[in-house]
C-alpha cells in the first residue's frame, strides 16, 4: 500500500468544547463545532464540522468528526473522521484518523472508492486549531 497526498487540512473550533464527565467520573465526552479548509493538494474546499469526542482515563482522546466540504468547483462531499489523539512527551496530542468521504459529484467520484488516513496536531500557537495532512490509501497488490 502506498499513501498519496490528498490535501492539507486546518480545522478551527468556533468555541471551546462542551465537556461532560461520564458515569464513572473519569471518562469525559466533549462536543465541539468549527470550520476549516482543505488546501495544498488535490482537494480544496471549505469545511463545516462537528466533533463528538471521548476522552479516556489514559489520556487518549477519540475524536469523531463529521463534516461537509464545499469543494472549489461547487460540488459537496461529506466526511467521517474517526481516530485517536495520543499525548506526546510534551503533552501535545498527535492525532491519527481513518477517513471516509461520500459525494454525488462525478468529478470527485474517487472519494467514494478509497480509504483515506490523516495525521494532525494542535497548533503550537493556537490550541483551537488542528493542522495536518490527508492521504489516500492506494492498493498496490498485483492484479
């Protein structure tokens, strides 16, 4: 399998996440919304998104982002991001995602036929901004 760069991504929270402690008193769940942009690659557009994340007692967050992307050519796509945000030695969360897209645009039909992965981290300058990259997984098994 080969990873092919699809786009750079920047997601910005509109406001701080709403956080709740769950029944065990340790696990937390959070909800946030925001906007963003895809740029610097094959896919460009504006993003509106929501995140319903779980924060585990071991410090790992499990973001679940659902988004609509308004592509530069007037087409739209839906995106579903599921992943893990693991704190590094400095306490900053390194995030990895599995991503699935859905679109009715023939020009972007490949989005419906591939699995995508992403990597991101919170900006060092602004912790309400997540910056990263998205890649298409290309199956290279012989036919």
